């Protein structure tokens, strides 16, 4: 039997940790390279799933943060996506594919791609110079048929489908409070998709999977035309603005949430400081007398 000394065990532990660090570094580099390749020939569109970022309450969104994301400003050091986050995104994608198959097995005709093999989505607000859409979004799927009566309740088709894989805490919040209060970003996302894809007539179904337990929560969301118009107006303001400081900031205090979480906090703070300094420098001499 192989005799490992305590020193050897310690070395093995360090090696194992080094392998994790190596994997994480390679993973981040690969994901960032994919992102750069995706946008190398065109500007980034404002995504339908991003318009709720980083709001904490219903309809509460920092439009300036959206502008920085849309224009691909450099994020604060340490505020970019970590390897753990990239893996969480991957888990969400894997869950979406599995749950779609579960629903089909249960008798639903769920489409996740159009006849062209591409994900259902929309492209709006073409750039006047390039013609490239400045707003776009991609839905998880559309139910076009399935059971007509469930527990005595009628089920009407077609309707939008959105799928989320959440940790235990966030999943329980959605179950307890409903998506409109627990996850206003997701609520805004499905409202926009229903409106843009012409699926307003029947409620959207959101499926949320608990990543800790595997439990499923299903919730139907009615279309809200007024809120959808607010989202569209917000998107138009963001993509039409020439400079980020023309847009409102969600909080006047950089030391408070959600500013402390924002990956563009440093840029935003510096731009405001530069603007204030410029205004002071350009004042007439008699102004301060």
C-alpha cells in the first residue's frame, strides 16, 4: 500500500487547488474570447433580458448602467464575470434544455427554435447609420399546443415560455412572493418578449427550477401593456443617448446599493467628478468672489 507522508498530502492539496485556479483562468479567457468574437463586427445590442438590470424593485432601473453595458464600457476591476458565474450560466442553459424535454414528455408541443433553426427573438430600433438592431431579445420557447384542460382549467395556446434555474433562496422567494416582487428583472423580460413577439393574448409561463433540490415552480404572468411600454421607452432612451451622464443614476449615493454592486461604478463616479471639475474650472473668475 502506498505510504503518503503528511508533506505529500499537503502538496497534493496545493496541486488540486492550483488545478482549480488553472481551470478558472482558462474558462474566463475562453468565455471572454467568445464574447469578443461575437461583437467584433457589430456593436452590442441592448438585450431584452438586461433592461431590468440592476433594479431592486418593480420598474426600478439604472439607465446609465444600461448605457455602459450597451456601449461595452470596461467594467471595474474584479466586477466582471467570475468562473463560478460562467458555470452558473451554463447550469441554467443545461436546465433549460432538460426541462424543455420534460415538458415535451408530458405532452406539450414546445418550440425552442424557429424553422430557421434559430432561437425565437426580436430585433428592433435599427441604427440609422449601420442598420444594426440596437435592441434585441431571445425567448426560451413558445408552447403551440398541448393539454387543453388541466384540473378543470382551460389552457389556451400559444403562449410564451421562460425558464430560470435559481439557487434555493431565490427560488423560495419566487414561490412565496411571485416573480413580479421577487424578480422584477424577469418580469420585465417576459413582458417585453410577449409584446415584441405578439404573444400578449395568453399569459407567459415561467418555469423556475431549484438548483439545490431539483424542485419546479410554474407561474403564469399576464401581459401588462403599460409596463411593456415603459420598458420600450427606457430602451429607446438608452440606445439614443449620446453621453451616459445625460441618463439618470438610480441612486445619488455611490456607497449605497445598487451602486456598490454595479460593475461600472468606477467609470460613473469618475465621469461625474470630471464633469464637476470641468464646471468649476470654466467658471468666470468673478463667480467665486
